[in-house]
């Protein structure tokens, strides 16, 4: 398979990436992960170790949240720390490198990020502040934090495997995730009409390191191959869709592909999804490791501080940040 030439997205059993697996099983899984991230940039993760009841509970509460009256959701509208409710048509992916996007995404969401203690010295720094929770659904807070804790363990396991897939020391990325930047987005896509340039989520690549997506049964996610064909990524029970983000692509000197994707909800049903974004600390400087470069080869991208890179994209794509700047 040539780079970017694919007609489906493979399923990878990642149980050998957890402790206790035979070395040869782990090596085989890492080799398959390497091939998939080099050629497609998307993969389904099966046998991932995250208890399914955590995701199912969170999904039920997400549906309850989005069923609340508008005035209840707007009481926790997005704050300066990028946490809270994001109404319909308030995000437009103008930074997309794969499409000219002029119409806002047809979705609403609740954004949850890493939780900070009230006395955390980072409080008040960019994207460091309080999460917001609906008073009407008090159990949502614990459900979201439990889910994020389990997903962070999976993210850490994948960061180790990704380092191995790049022939780097297994712990290469871990110091950059001592204080990770975490996003959990509880998304609701209404029924959508087919209209030129209108998407649940417009064609884009993700900003960060990796995305771990839980889908409901509706479908609508599509991934673009090199030929320009949009390949469905249908729901597969008890899996997560993992994809490479732009930061990992830069870190790997574009060895791993940050592949364009979109959401079109033409099902005639409402769609819900739970993407979890596992990203490095805001102060991490992303620079291609010398070990990935051939003699005389230069990195394709200059070093960038992750926090600066992220804030630039958020400031351009979200209405509430445009108004505040």
C-alpha cells in the first residue's frame, strides 16, 4: 500500500501494548501500528483496556445534557479557559489546510479539559482554569473525569508505542505528558440536510498529538485518502478511532500522516460522539528528533511551542475567542 492509498481503516488489537504481553506480540503490534500511521494516519483500537461502561455512562449523560433547555446550557457557556458549552454555529475551521471553510460546523458541544485544583499555580494561565458543569446533571462531572482518567492511561500507552514505532526510546514522549493538555468534547450533531459547504465538522486535520474517538451507532465520519476519495469510518462496537494530529506529524517529520477527515450527518438521526484529545504540556517544544533524520537531512518544520501553536488555532476558529481578542 502506498502512502495515503487506502479504502478502509484497519482494526488493531492493542492489548499487547499493556503490561504482561510477550515481547514478540508487542513488537508485532508496534510494527502494524507503524505501517498504519505511516500510510493512513487512522486506526481502530480494539481490546484497549478502557471499561465500556465508562463510555456508555458518559454517552447517556451527554445526551441528557444536550436535551437540556438552551438557557440551562448557556449558563455554562464557554469561558476564557476554553471550558463549557459551545452553541451551534460558533466554530468555523478557518485554519483548515485541506478546504476553504466558510460555514460554521453544524454541532454543539460541551468542552471539558484537564481538571485543576483551586490552588494549582497554573490557574489563570492560558487554557488553565475551571471546568463548568451543568447543575441539572451533577453526576456528569464524575463521569467525565473518570472517563478522562481511563483515556489518559490509554493515551500514555499509545505514546509509548508511538515512540517505539518511530524507533525512539519507549519513554521519549513521556516527559512531555507529565502535565498533559487534555480535551474531552461531548458533541451533538443534529439531523443535517445536504447543502454545499455545510458539514457537521468541515474537512480538517486535528491540531494535537493523538485523538481517541468514541462514536455512537449513527456514523458520518469520513477520512480522505490521497486520491481524494472520502472513506467511511463507521462505528465498530468497543473500539476507539485513533488518528494522528498535526503536532505528532511535525514531531515525526511527517513520517506519520495527519489525515483530513470530516463529519456529514445525513443519517436522518441525531449523532453523538466523544473525542478525547491527548496532547502534550503547553510548554512542550515540538522539534523533530535528530534520530529521525538521515545524514544531511533537515527537519521539515521549525520548532514550535505547543501552547503557542494551539492558541493560534483556537483564536482563529472559535467565535468566543475572536470577540475576546
